[in-house]
């Protein structure tokens, strides 16, 4: 495991489009899926990472809490299954069903969506406003495995609430930290290892 921070993609970046299958329903999910939503949360997670396991219940809670509030949420796993077979779609599906995810959980087999978002770690979070401009990227909250901070989701929740209220989001944002995305050999993006 390589401890890896978010790349902190430039704010105001337009949300890159994608077309990925939901591991549960097999439906193709894209930006258009969330066309009527005021805010869009894109999170890069996986099944095996201890940093994701530490917060996965809160991710499910956020999905439930914002389900009927005009917030679109999509989880994406981009890990190569050649080295991490526990992140294969069938295991992602089991994770989604066990946790009761109320949002699509997609598998990015080519890893091109992760690269388009400059996703670097699991978990990695991106929040876009109604015009699908990036307004937040970074951590869920201050909690990490073994640091004894409670998992509250406060940073991500504050960003979502601000978009819903039409309020500005402070630009001083803390990067997420977690396991590096497990890139397929030869697929490592230019930003991999740049921290």
C-alpha cells in the first residue's frame, strides 16, 4: 500500500463525462443520469482498501441522507483486478448490497475515467455544482484508520450542503489520503507518484 493524497484537481474544472456499468443493475451510468440534480458527488472507492473500509458506513449514510435532496452520487472503482481480484465487479456488487448503497457503483475497467478525474487514491471525492463545475475535492473528514477521530463526513457534507444552499465553498480544502489506485502495468498516469 502506498499512502497517496488527492491530486487536488483545479476548482471550476468541468466534470468529465463517462459511461460506466453499475455493478448491481448493469445499467450504463453517465453524467446525463444525474441531469436533474443540483449537486453531483463522484467518489473513487474500492472493496479492499482499509481507508475505504474505515468510512464505508458513512458513505452509505450520505447516500441515504441526500437521496431525496437533489444530490446525485456515483461511486467508481478503477482498481486493476489483475493484482487486486477482490476489487472485481462481483465483489463490488456484494459490497454495495451489504452496505445498502442507494447510489450506482460503477467499475472503470479501462481506468480512463479515473485518469480523466485525476483520481489518485481510495477514497477520493469530487463535488460538482449544478453547472457541473468542480467546487470541492478532497477528504471526507479528518478521520483516518487508527487516528481515533470520529467518522462524520463533515467536509464532504459541508460542501454538498453549500451547493444545495447556493453558498460559496471555501477554497482551502484538505486532500483525501488513502491507498493509491491500483494501476494496470503501463496505465499509470503522468501524475502517479508526483506527490
